[in-house]
């Protein structure tokens, strides 16, 4: 693994290989095609679970490329396709296709035409990249020593889509799975590759503090849930600082507090919502245990009860070490500079695939002006063909490695 400060190796050799594989004219037309696809999707964003027109469009683009749609893996939205034949190994490439309930604030000529909906996480780009990878793999189909399954996954933002894809059976026989996410703070031309944890487990919670309502002027006649909730919020801050080791990391954020209806009434309940982010299953379990103890203990100290509803989110994205090191070589071959990114506390349901088969999730540099989910989110479209070449080459290399193992 290289640090972000190190220079890429074998620059000259890569250029030569790059020229051999992709003639310049084709490259330009290829880039334009992917931009066109991304912009179409960007204009027509659809929310998680509602990606019907998006799915139809993907189907059309794949059919134009002559790619077989694998309708035997049935999904309500999203689709699976397959390239290659024979009974060689199978690897999978995944793109997420859903948008967010955000009102777009870019002034782009291809800005969202759907009020209150926006591709603010760049899944439009991921989809275009996977269509691009499909085109490249289709061109090399007869040389493929196995099959590449393309997973156009719905509902990533709700963290339910990966499980739908798994339930469809689309991961059957798959020996390795690859996916990527655009990364605004990495430069175009770089790819973030990291073995081990890359993205966090993203759990949620709802705490319901029981109080006893009373007149605001007579608090001794009731139990004030706002005071209890305030102490819970404060006490929760000590979990990360006192129960998580200095080498480990975690985040607990209370993001909503709801209580009360009038200035002169002590209400009878308070509700707290928030999220917990962790990179390690042991830390995840320890925080959950301490969370329940702290909430119950603080409530008891004030003579009341509080219930915790724990919303188990996707586990951490944990990358396979051998796939990660093999990917560095592939990245160099397609002209990308690999860097070793810090783990991000964001969540990604790609992790569900990694619970089933070895997987690698990458960050593709897109020189974006804003973080994910910002209303003016955008990305540098020069990253699209780079991502497509990267995914296609990763699938090809993984098939070759698996073939060698089988021989
Ligand atoms: Zn997102
Ligand atoms: Zn995303």
C-alpha cells in the first residue's frame, strides 16, 4: 500500500500498456457515452425502491451493448446482467442506482428535473461506470475465463437493496465481488484502496423516555422527561471517550430530540434518535451494551424508565486483503494512482455482500466540490471512463486468478 504522498510507480510502462489497450479515438467516444448516460440519470433521479425508469433505462443500455439480462434473478427494481459463458468462475461487479430526497441546488444544465430528488451521492455516476465496464467486458467476452455478473442494485440509501439482491440468488457461485464509490476529496486519476475496514457499521437508535406530565410550575408532582433526556444525551458522550480504546474508533450522535407541546406544561415523554458508527464488530457490540446500560441507569436515577429501540444497520465494509493488494496492480495498469484512504464513518450496504463472499470496495477520486449528500454535490466526469476501465480490469484479473487456482 502506498501513502497518499508517494508517487505512482512505473508511470511510463502504464502509459504504454494504456495506449495498447485503448486507442485514443475510442476513448473519447467512450467517455462521451458515459457522460451522456450519467447526465440522463442525473436529470431523472428516483428514490430508493422506486427506481423503475432507471431500471428500464439500464436494461435498454445493456441491450444496446448486447449484454444478457439475467432476469432469472428477479428484483422489483434494479437488475442483474451477465457477461461470459462456460462453467468457469463467476465474479460480480456492483453499482447502486438510487437517488436521495434532496432539492438540488446546482446550476448544472443537466440538473434534476424531479422536485425534491437528487443524485447527491453520485450513484448516477456509479451506474454509468458499470454500464461502461459492461461495454468493455462485452468486447473481451470470448477471452473471459468465466462469467462477470453485473449487479445494478436498488435502495442503497435505505440499506435494503443489497439484501434484496442476495435474496434474488444473484450471488450464487460468485467468488469475489467488487464495487466503488466516488470520493469528492480524492483527485480524479486516483483510487483509494484499503484492506480491512473502509466504511463503518451504521446502526440507529430511538430512545423513549417515560415521564409524568404536570404543570410547569409544579415539577415535583411529575417526572420531567426533558431533564432525564438531557442527562442521557450527556452521559452517552462518555461511552466513546471511556469505553472505546485509543486505537479503535466510533461515533455516537444524537440527532433528534422531540418532547413537549407548550411552554407551561411538563410533557410525559421525550424521544431521542441518532446513530452509532463503528468499524469493528467487538466495538459495535460493546457500545450497544453500554448504550443500554447508560440509558436504563440514567432513567432509573431519575425514578423513571426509558426504552431503547436499536436499528441494526449494515455492518462495516471490510475489504479482503488479497483482493486489495491485487487491485493496486490493476489500478496501475489502467493508469490510476493508488492511495491508501482513511476509513470513512459513512455506511454502505455493500458490506452485506462481503458477509457472503470476499469483496473489495474502492474509492474513486472525483475531485468533487462538496461532500456526499450536499445539495450542490457534483463530480468530475473524467472519472467515469477511469472507473469503467478499473472495474472491467478488476473482474478480468479476478477471473484469471481464480482460473489459475482451479487449474
Ligand atoms: Zn449516500
Ligand atoms: Zn452513496
